[in-house]
């Protein structure tokens, strides 16, 4: 588990650099093109990876944004063979945007009703 937390922390730093530079396009491209490893994930992989990202977020030196967290989660899940999608959504009134990760149409790193609160803009 501790190795997964370090991997998650590394991914948070990686995607934080893109956000700090205002480079959303590159972050988006990295997540969209991140390959899913051709292996069958273990039954516990999904839970372990999401928990590792949560722990890494606790120890991160500043607030982790939903986009950063979701990008890291989606890429780590794919690295371990889980078909994950980062979803970006928006709400009109009041205007808000949010990002989360889904596996087989179910939200895995946030509240299960996110897709009901936000109109889905894209999946990558």
C-alpha cells in the first residue's frame, strides 16, 4: 500500500505542474492518451488505488483540486489494468465545474451522484 501512496503522490505532483502552468490542454491530453495496461486487475485493485490517492491527498502540501486528483486516479487505475475514465462536468446555476473518475459507469473517487449534479462535458 505504501508504494501505491508514493505513486499517487508522484502523479499528484505531475499533474499539479500542468495546472500551475495553466496547461489544461496537456493535462487533458496526458489523461486521454494514458494507456490501460493489458492485464486483469485484482479484485481489490480499485479500492486500494482509490485509497492510496486519498492518503496522498491528505499528505500533499497544498489543497488538491478535483481535476488533479481525478487525473492521478484515472492514470493509476489504468496503469493497473482498470478501464477508468476521467469525467469533466459543469453546472449552470451557480456555475461550477467538477471532475471525477468512473469505472463501468460508476463513480469511484467521489460521491455516487456526481453525474446527476453536473452535466457531463467530456470523458477521457
